């Protein structure tokens, strides 16, 4: 894209700048539209599983319901509690929303179709996703209200607990693929299962890691059954209780952008990303981004399915699962995967 703008007579610096801005908008704007639509899909799936209709009035089949909700919060008054720390109170949702978008810079939508194809893409995602907890903690503390503060403390403990196991799971993927680059990780999955299947989910050593990653993704994004940060019966509505108008909407958008990111990482790290499910030449005629979007939608359906059917965990159950089950298992599989590779790949 930079070379295209250079061909129009612009200098390299301006061409690079305009190309980068265009790439950011090309990702951010469709992502915002996707967030609006998956909120609608989420509500439709819950409704179908509860034998209800869900949104069906605003627009054809209720498709405009999310946009109507967005317009409603946009027109509402922003109320700032008098006893709150106003600066931190307003910056917290901005942090949550911005961090949720930053991670998409290294996601490959097709072979080479990535905004920043950096060698340490996986480390970048791990670092950026870890920053999301700051928006939650700051919002809970700045509200100067006990329920948001309790929710923020829960969120901090929950996210830290599951990021530890996610880190060891990602180490297993990096060991097997031999790279931190997300394009490289996807390409390493081609023909991985007996020369037929594209994806690490076929691997008996990495399949348990995917199951743990999927469950940890639910906990990392505070989705049911791990939505302890928003337990309405205990904490009113959680860390965003005191927020209204667009500040509340930014939390909402950031949460669903993170959910989409975790669905994408499940697809990219374990299910072949933009590769077709089977390594058959005719399947490569379908564009890679369509395969990636189909896998993202599948994982989002799983997220919604779990939320509609699984009851909420108690907090002690949440912590026990993270520290006493996932952490030892992920450590064990790091040893197993590295040992297996030393014997089979490196001939040790």
C-alpha cells in the first residue's frame, strides 16, 4: 500500500503514514460494525436456547437493534459521581476500548494480510491483552463506590490467574511451530494432521492445551461461567455500575472486541487461521479470510452457547480451576511438548 501512494507522487514518509492510517481504519471500522452485529447474534443465540424470539422489532429481523441501543447511549447524559476521581473515571473506559483494538494490529487475516507482521506478534498480544485489566481496576477504584471496587479486585485476580496458564499454553504452541510470528504459526499448521488436517487441534499433545485455552479465554474476557466481575446478584452490575452514556458503551464495545479477539486467537493458534480445515487443493480456492471468519463465528457460537447454558462459578471454584488445575497441567505439557520435540525433531 505504501508503494501505491508513492506512485501517486508522495514521499516515502507520507506514503507510509497514509498507508498505515488506511490499514488501521480498514481493521477498526469493520471491527466496530462486527461488534455491533455480534451483540445482536449473541442475543439471538441466547433467545433461541431459551425458546424466545430475541431482538425482532427494530429493522428487518431486529438487525438494527444494536444500532438503536448505540444511539440511545450516545444521546444519554454522562453522569460523573461527585465523589469520584473525575480524571481517572473518564480515562478508564478509554483505556479498555483502546487496548481492545491495539491487539488486532498483528492478527493475520490472510497470508501476509496483517497490519504489523512483527516477529514477536504473540508476545505483543500477550502484553497488550494484559493491559486490559488496568481499565477495569481504575474504573472500580475511581468510582469511589464499594461494589465497583469489589468487582475491580475480582477482575484483577481473575485475569492474572488465567493469564499465567495462558502464557504456558502459548509456550507449547511456540515450541511446536518454532516462531512467535502469527503468520508463521498459521503456516506451520498446514498439513499438520497426517498431511490432511490444517491445525494443531489434531495433535494429541496440543489438543488439551486448546481446551484449556478456550476455557481460559472465557475467564480472561469475564464471560459466563466466569463473569464474577459482573455478578448482578452480588455487585449490582460490576465495575461499570457508576457509568452511563458513551463511557458505559466503551466498556461494552471493548468487552466484545476482546471476545472477538479471543475467538480469533483460538482459530489462529490451534485451528489453522486462514487455512481451510483440510489440506485439499480445491478448498484453497475459497479466500483465506472467509475461512478465518467462519472459524471466528464458530468459536463465538461456542462462547454464546456456554453463556446460555452453564451456571456461574463460585469465586473459590474459579481460583481453584486456575491455580490448582490449569497451572500444573500447562506446566506439565510444556515439559511433555519440549521433551517430545527433543526426541523426535531434534534427535536428542
